[in-house]
C-alpha cells in the first residue's frame, strides 16, 4: 500500500511557462524521473547498485502510532519492452503501450507493523507485510516542455489490485483495492537532472482489507477497545510529492513527503481508527555500481 512507501518532498518549479507537446518523444519524463541519464540519452537495459533510506510512516491507515524504517539493500532495474523492474514505476509487465495509453500488470507492497508497539492494537495479531498485484491503466493526458528547459507529463492512473499479507511463513488474501490517481512528473527542476513528482490518489477497498485494519472481534474486546464489525468502501486519499536530485556521479538523492486524508472513510467509528490526517516523510539515495552496454528501447 502506498501509505507505507517512501515518498518525496514537494518543490516549486522555476522552469517558466509550459508549452504543450503534440507527440510523445524520447525525452518524456515518463521514461524515468529518477534515472542517471539526461533526457536526451538512452538508459541502459539494466543496472544494479545499492539503494537505501529512512522513512517514518503510520502503522496503518488512520493510525495514531508511527513506524520508522531504515534500510540499505542492493537494487536492480531492468527496462525491457514488456518486463520492467524498478525505477519510477515499480515492477510491472506491460501488456499494451502507445502514445496515450499503457496497460500493465503492476505490483506494490507495504511494511509490517508490530501490534505490541501500538497501544490501540495491543494484544491483537500483528499486521504483516502486504503486497499487491493487479492491472493498471495509465492514460497520458499531456506532455509539456518549458521555456527554461525540462519536460513534464500529466497522467491519470487506474489501479485494481488484489492484496495479500505474509509473514513469510504463509500468505493470506486480504481483498481488493481500487485506486484512481492523478500524477504530474517533471524532469528539469532547479537543474536539468532533477526530477519532481506530485500526485493525488483516492482508495476504495473491499471489506476484507478494512477488516484487516479496523475489525475488533469479541476475543480482542477490552474496556477501551469495544468489538467492531468493519465494512468495505472508501479508505482514504493521499497527496504526495517528491524530489530526486544528483549528488555526484552515479549517486542520486531523494526527499519526500505525503499527507493521508481519511475523513469520511467507511470505518471512522472503529476503535482502531485514530486520526483523520496522517503523514509520511522520507529521505533516500541510490548508488549505481554497474550498468549494461545495451540500451532500453523506450
């Protein structure tokens, strides 16, 4: 789920007045906002290195408890015509792609939360790692170029995904999510190699996922936590923004933040629902160690 992923901080572009582009070009920011190559350079088919960072996020949607995670791990990016792993789009398998539309099968995930560290969920089962898989439709609304340099894209995304939880011992189905998103991306903010993104997302989920976050069955009822039967529906909205910038050769940094808005969610009356507004912040880096001589075709 996106509320537990690293998101980057908002910045104001000084690039100037935008000019509409009539056609998709090789310099589209959709290619990879966070990539090392300039917009007029082809990206390598694959690259590997080390990425890391630290994020502070809510334990789950509308939670008043927070979770801080710091990681540094090897990373790999593959930019095939069909299979694409890593980069701005995560992991996905492209089914259809043209100048305006992309249809793919995409993947997402979220960190676990320890209920022993969360006072309102104390004594309840832990929230395991979540992962999602399902179709995603991307409509490229408009591309732009700027008088001061740089390109941008406005796109709409529709995602429908099945959600699963796992403790790496077993996997449980947790229902489905539907997430329409409006995303703006720009390459060329402050410097030609700086990338900026801004997005707004709304999320609806089936009852199974709401149960996972908000249901209190009788065996977990306490004096401060009454039993509650959760229902499906609206889960919340999120506004997020981010900045990716060069630090030195083969090293890029990231900084970002998001705000989650849960007012009007289906399960506001749950004793596990604590806050209408939550936020996430994070910083990170990517160091590229090796890249292929072969180039991606897009």
